[in-house]
């Protein structure tokens, strides 16, 4: 059993998100207990097919498979197997019918799925365009975008109480009359925040782009052309918005339906939130990933893939995932029926980048691409063989027909392989995520007592020790930049192998995605990272290459493109002036007495999170700071509830006040001692209200900062004008990212079409 191999960071993630807790938030389950709970539940499904099966022995096999960290199922299976909820699938697709009843049925069903820990994909392409007539009421339709906002609001409400955040994918066909509004709908990063969006692109559209011709817009109700647009201009608009903030992505609908193994059941319209799992309406899919680092064996000259072990692992994983379909407690009867009819599973990989490092192969090399095809080709073939073997014992999936034969064999599962993002799973497995390159080779974790711990990629750690270069000074430099490209003390041949995401050209990201796609039944979730200085034309070229290379979709992210916009354009001359001196507003130039613009929120912060006991449960207060002092406070409530809107409002105002130069002491004095009836009714409370809790935490953190820096608390809160915007740009472009993690304040990574924090395991997509 390899549970001892689980890192401290992995243990933190497991304790926070996966292990069982009582009503007070105290752990009631060990890591070993979690894996045993899952293995017992999934093995028990064998009894449905053979009541003589030794399910205890099978549970031991599944337990070893997971505790050796060779394979891990998707998060809902780890969280919910063997518990009352029992919902084990990660991804679902729901239809959105063109009627008020159909739309709000889908809203209700989505809420039930999110409550159970799943994510949902929708196509809004069936909805009639805005301004078209509604015969039943005599009114006009409001269009897909307005209803996307309804779904978004429902998700926002539901996710507050869940153990796993709900996420959505919104798709609109390129030929829908409202396509321009859709492309623009997330131009503001604060809009439709619970959706990833993708344009559903057709082969006909791409041919029109290449020929620089117009294409038709189709009325979804009548199926008649109602207008036309320049394909090239619309394509360039998609590129422009993707360059600006990564939204929308694109999916190639005709390719998804080319590989639709049950076309008699309908057309594939959408994917799950990260884009790797195309599904028919009401289908769900359970995913799992093989840790490729564990598939390597050491030789006299280095490492090589152990294909015998890989084959055994694939067979066990397919058996496991097929059992999940029967063990699952689906949120809707229709989903249970549709899922069991096709029995789709999605077996993928993680640890690919780390495996390449151990093999000494650069990610951005032809050798890596060729090996990707060999490894994934083997997994796909072995997966189909395992599914066929199960079919011989248990029968094919109910919708099986001769047209669904794979390699001439009948299948138990309509699809077998999927490359999913593995953000939190890869933290548990102690490896790199999915098929992504390493994002950053080191980062700094902050501990509540004020100490810092540097987390370093384990393969790099081993290499640096082997070279005699392992030192705190070098690790801190790597943590500040993310890459080792500029560390001249490290031999060039090592730097050539240990490339990170931003050292790799976008074309090489696409080549790797295409290599895995060629041997994957479903799709590949991957983010193509661009440097901040990348041009729109470079994004355009990447999209065209993805189309030519056979990818089923593309998600890109240009570094820094979602940074919060600085509102104080221009600057105020305040030499020698105090915060009480009249000055011109930098936006409108009007003279205002004491008018202060808050300094911009920095790209990267450090921070602490403290759990405070309040009258209605637990309040988690996160306080982030940079070299100029505390700059951000935010809160979240525990399962028991609380007043999330009031505490969030208080935290936002505190953040603005501190970035505007108001002293910590003043903020503390205003908030301390505020009393809440729910708190004063109970004994032993450490605070008198949520505002009082916030006050206590920021004062505590200010004292920690004071002890660290030797400065007074007052000196770490300068006036806004004293900190020019460019001063916050301390981290090189290669390491900067959008916002800090909303739960721990650490830098987040864009990968697999999602956002992940490797410090605490937070994932925007669940």
C-alpha cells in the first residue's frame, strides 16, 4: 500500500475536500478509509452479474489500484461512493428546448445535478433568435444569451452549499443568428461567471473561412437561412475575444458527430464544462485517469515505460469504471436510463509531463509527440480489448449495433477513452496534470504561523540533488519565476528538458493535443498557453493548426489576459500631500476633497486563511498581502450556513479601504465588537459577529507581517497614490496569472480548459 507516498499538500486537499466529516466539520475518515469506502462500493457492483464473485478480493484489487496511485477515479466517485448521496459522475449534458417549460425544466435539472456534485453542458442552439416572434404569447423572444444568464444565476445560488462547485459549458452553433452576441457575451470577465463558453464550429464554416466567403445563418425554428456573414470576419472576432480573455473556446461539432457511436439516439450538441466529453442530451460520463509516472520502471540507463503494467492497469481501470455505472445513484431517472443505454466511460491519463521529465525527453520535441501516440495508442487499444472482454461476460451496451464495433469486436462501453483535466486528482497522485506541461516548477505555500514552505516539482528536486545544485536560494528563484530557463547554474541540457508551459510554443501545445486526440474516443481537455505579448494572428494560426491536425476543440489562454482592469487610468500628483488633501479624480478630473482611488490589486499575493467559530457555523477568513501590506480580504462560510452576502460585502469594503490607504487600526476599530444575536446566544465564541471575526483576523495578520518585516502595522498601508500600478508587476510574465485562488490566495493555473490552484486544490470547474 502506497498511502505513505501521499504528500502533505495532497493530504491537505483530501482532508478539506474528500474525507468524511461530522456536523461540526471534524474528520471522521482517514485516507485509507476513503479508498476502502470507494473500493468496497465499486466492487459490490460485480454481484449484479455473478453472485459467486469474490467481491472482497475484487475490492482489495481496486484498493491497491488506487492506493498505489496508479489510477484514480473522478472526484465525485471519491467523494460520494458509499455515502448517502451516491452520485459518482463528473459530467452531464442537458437539452435546452425552445419553450419556456423546456428551458426551466433544464434549469431545475441542472440545479439538481450541481447539488449532487456534477457539472453540466448545454447547447443553446435550439433557442430561437432574439427578436423573433413567439406565437403563443404574441411577444418576441429574448434569445439564448438572456437564458444563459438565468442558468448562470441558478448555478450561483446552488454552488453555495455544495462540497464541489458546479460549472457549466455553454455552446452555440456558429450558424445561429445570435452568434455575434454569444461571442461577445463574456467580454466582461464579471459576466456569466459560472460558464465556460464555446462556439460550435462546422466544417462548412471552416471551408468558408479558408475560401474567404460568406456563410448562412440558420433560423433554429424553420431551418431556413435568414442572413449571412463573412466567415473570415466572424472567425477573427472569435480569435479577438479568445486573445483578450480566453473566451470563447471552439469545438468542431461535425467531428464530434463523426465519432458519435449512437447516432440514432440524436446529435451531439455540447460537451461537459472542460470540453473533453461530448455527450448526447441526458447522458453522463464517469472519468478516471492513469498516473503515467507509475507506469515507468527504472533501468540501468534511466527509465522506460512498463507496458505490461500499463496493460494490467488499463484492464482494471475499465472494469472499475464500468462498475461505477451500476453503482451510481443518478440525479434524474432520465439520466440513469440514457447513461446505462450507452455505458460510456472515459479513461485518461495524468502525469504525462513528469513522465517525460523522468525519461529525459523535452515536452516540445518530435520525440515526445511520437511517444504520446505510442502510449495513448496502447491505452486505447488495451481499453477497447478490456471493454470487449467485459462484453463477453456481461453483454454489450444496450444500444450496441454492428456499426459500433471497435477493432472488429463487440464492446461493453460505447466509448472508452477521454483525456480529462486532473487538477485535484494530480495533486493527490503527486504528479503533473493531465497531458499538460508543468505549469511552474516551484511555488511558495504560506503556513498560518507565518512560515513559508517551497513546493518543488518532485522530478526537478531529484535532478537538482543529483547535480548537487539543490539550495534554498535557487528554489526561491525558481518559485518567483516558475521556470528554470534563466537559471544559468543549471546545465543547458537539463533546462532544455525541464521546460514549463510558458517555455513551450503554442504550436507545440497543439501538436501534443493532436497526438493524444488521434488515439482517444472522446476528446482531449487541454489549454494552449500563450505569452502575454502574443499577437492575435498567433492565436488565429493556432486555431487553424488545431483544425488541420484533427483536434475536436481548442481552449487558449494568453498570460495575464484576465487581470482586473485598473480603473485609475492616468495618475494624480500628490507629492507631499496627505490622504486628506483635495486632488483631481484621475478618471473625471473633478476636484474632490479627500477623493482616493484604491491601488490596483496585485497579480500575486501571499495570505492566510483562518477558521472562525460564529453563531451559525464556521466562517473562513482569508487575508492576502503583498510588499505594501494587506490588500485583500474575502470570506466563505462552512456547511452550516451563515450570512455569506453580508460577510462578503464586509470583506469587499475592507479590501477597498485597505488598498485606499485607510489604516488597519481604523478598520479594526470600526468592526470590532459588532454583535450578532446568533453569536451572543452561545457560549465560548471567539468573536461576536462576522465583522468582528474579520477584524480580529486582519489585526492578527498585520502583526505577523510586522514581525516578519520589522515595520509597524501602520507603515504597511500606504495611500493609494503612493503605489503606482506598475509596482505590482513583480512576477515575470511567465509566472503571472489571472486572480489569486479565492480560497487560499495562491496563484492559480490555467490548464485543461479550467482553473486550478495546486496549493489548496480549488478548481473553478469542480
